[in-house]
């Protein structure tokens, strides 16, 4: 029932790995090329010893499939040499012949798995799962999985069980106009391509607007981006599907980026003139803007003048605001082409006084957005 989720979890790990296929009949490449390309970072096919040794010494593959009957190659001698060079890597042997002598040699050389040719797809996938389990046990640093270092053993099934059973380690994250809403959640069930969560009220109402959420666990190196399928308001249960593993998300940013109010404006100074921009979000050191037909005028790392205008609450007068306007230098960090327009991520470094004003604005705006969310929540409760 959990196979699709397990497959996604497995792929999230394998996408960090390189695979070497040593064979001359091309049977693995012909039968499983697409599967291997989807699963792994890089897949290399070689059949000449000199090329194999050169590749291993430079690329350090993590998993090696080797045909024991490859022509003009003494497979077991090659494995010994490769094992010396790669003591922690995973070897999977393949052959059309199987007998006790071959199996004993495989055991002696610490070969993780033996597959008889022609290889059945189920057994082929199982060998990859076994390989990942062994890498998790013996080489967690390779997978950049910090939680593995303290837990010491994390085969994929164990990892999946930890996610399901350790409810206190699960967080559901979504954002309301840039403000992160992070609440502890509980996984009720993982069934096929669906995850059922017990959620908090704040998440529940932002989910209705966004139609997606981020599931985070201390046991995962990445987060799970999931689309909202349905929500049960009476029992606070949300069902997610179409999940994918993502390496990072905006709640990992050092400084949050919020959607400013309509009175917050910026003007970008180019040699061809000044341009008023639509602001998507802003933090104390980055601003994401949208401008039509400007990509040809900009280049990465280009320096530009940025004019910023916004209002701060005047604490000495009720319903009064103080306008702040200042100029700073900004650089183009990223250019994202979209239909009929361009998104541009700008990086800037304000003077200390101006930075304090902007930090105050972001702080006040965050609280304003939280109040706005609460008001929406109260209005919906009254309707019910």
C-alpha cells in the first residue's frame, strides 16, 4: 500500500548517486535504461578494463553492476582491484551461470547481491533497494543525511517507519502571503500515493487557499511537497497526494520574504530609464519583482539603482504612518522567464539605519498578515 511513497523516498536518495554498469551484452542498458536514468544522478556503461579503472579513479561510482561472464575480462580479479580502490561501494554481480563456486567467490568479495540473467525487473529493483539500504548503513555521509549519523541504521523501510511512527517529528508548513505557518502534525496513514494528516486550524485554512503543503520531518534530508486532495474541517484531517521530494523550501531561508502592502513601491534604475516594478515578495536583503519585457535589458550580477518607498506605523499618533524613501544599489541574482513577463530576484545590502526601517516594516507586516489570517478564520467559523 505504501509502494509509491516508498519509491519516491528511494528516488530522493538515489538521485545523489552514480552507477557503473560493466557488461558487454548491453542487456541492462537495453531493458532498464529509462528506469536507471530516472533513478540515478549518473549512469555509465563500460566494458574495457582500462576505461573502467580510469573512470573509477576519477568518478568514484557508488553502485557497480558487473557481469561475471564479460568477454576478455577476468571479472573476479577486476572486482578485487575495484574493491581495493572502492572499499565502501556496493557491488552487484550478474551472470547467466550460477553455481556454488561462483556464489562462494561473491561472498568472499563482499558482493551485496547476485542476479541471474536474464534479470527480472522485480529482482532488479530489489537489488537497488538492497544497495541503498547498505549505503545508508555504511556510508550515510554520501547521502548527506544528517539524521542517519545519529541513528546509525536507516534502511529505506526503517526510514519510512520512523516517518510514520514518530508523530512529534512531523511538521506541516504552508505560507500565508510569505508568512510561514509551521505546525506540528500527525501522519494518520500513508496509502499508495496519498498521505493523511491530522492538522492544526492555522494550517487548515491556509491549505484551502494554497491547495498544497510542505511536509517536513527530522528523518528526511528533504521536504515533501504535496498537493491538497481533500480536507475534513470537522475532524481536522487533510489528505495530500502527488507528492515530490524537494531539496529546500522557503521556510529554510534565513530571512522570510513577505508580500508587502499596496503602498510599498520600488523603482528600478536602468540606463534606459526608471521602471516601476510589481513586487512579488521582499526580505531584508532580497526582493523578487515582476516586469514585462525586461529580460533583454538585464544580466546576472548587473548593478542597478533601487528606489524603495514604504510606510511605517507612527507609534506616537493613532492611525498615522511615516513614509520612508531611500535609494540603494542592487544586483541581479536570478532571472526567471515566464509567459509575457519576467521575474527578477534582486539582492541588496542596505545601510544599517535603512535596514532597521525595513526590518521593522517586515515585522509589522507579518503581524498584520497574521491578524488578517485570523480574521478570515473567524469569519469562516461564523459561517459554519
